[in-house]
């Protein structure tokens, strides 16, 4: 398979850019074998809709069931490894003075790959917070569902630190993401459906502010007609080619 051709204008702009922002979605994680939110409903969990397991009301009704489901998701994610797309973004971060990685994914693969400047819009599968007071806890929850984890401060139940149905995104994280989109010279939308809001607004925010907006996705999305460049292909193929052709290195 030949290496994807990257537009010369994008290469030139990226080489000189000081501020770059990247938005990633489920597509980049799928290349590592991480099931999407709904694909996680297999085996025992096939009888449940995600909406039955990922809401505050579901947790109130049966916190043990919710924790068991999230622990099963953690086990599957632990089997996955960062792919060439994740690693290419690490290389990009090393070469850009002001780099922000915004992700809709909760699997932590960007951090495992070596990225540092990460805004997790939907939280992290491997963190927990107090259900009553909404404060994060330092220690991760146990890897067994036999004992429900409790807050070391108030003794209340801990819950997964992810955004559930009916909940707002963390306001501080969203503000930082919007600021990065507004200030970016180049903005990448990678592996996203461009259907989940408010994240889907970020590339348009960047475009309105004058950024070069680049979409990397195997299939066209509602965003495709609006971007500066739409590169059709898997992130694990396109991003390493972008790094190689921009800086002459193999990611």
C-alpha cells in the first residue's frame, strides 16, 4: 500500500504553526480494537441498553450492576495498545509549541501513548469520583466488583468519572477546548462522526476563527464539506504519513 499523499499546503502550514489543536473520537480507538460504546454490549451485557447502565438513575438503582459493567469495559481496554495514530500525535505534540489534544474517548490510550496536553471531554474510564459531591479521588477504584468503592472523604459511593446520559460536559474542560479551537492555526478532527455535540462544534469554531481545519476519517461526515482538507483514511495510516512528510521522521 502506497503512503497517503498529504497536501503540500497542509505540510507547509503545519511546519510553521505554533498553535495546533486536535479532536479525536471513537475511530482512532477502534483501530486499537477498543469497542465503541454500543459495541461493548456483548455477552452478558447484550441484554442491556447502554442507557440503562450509563445514567445517574441507573447508578442509584443498582450501583453494583453499573460498576460491574464498567469493570468489564476496563478489562477490554487493558488488552488494547496505542496504535500508530496515537503515536503520531505524540510526535506532533513534541514539535508544536502550543499543542492541545481534545478527546471524546474515555480509554486513556492517548496518555498511554505518551501524549501530555490532553483534554478529556467525556472523562476517563480508569478514574472515579464521589457520586454525592462530584469530587475526584486520588486512588483508582478496585479492579473487582465484589465491594463497591467508597469516597475516602465522605464515605459515599464512588462512580466512574465519565459523562453519563443527561449530564453536562465538565465546564472547565469544555471552555479550555473551545479556547484551543479558537486560537488554533491548524485544527484536526480525527475519527469522529461529527454528530456528537458540543464536540462537533469545535472544528466549526476553529474554522470561523480562521484555522486550517483538517478532517481524517475513513468515511465522509457532515463536517467534510466545510473543512479545508478532508483526508479519507484510517488515522493509523494517515497520521504517520503526515508526520513523515512534514518533519521527515517515522512516527
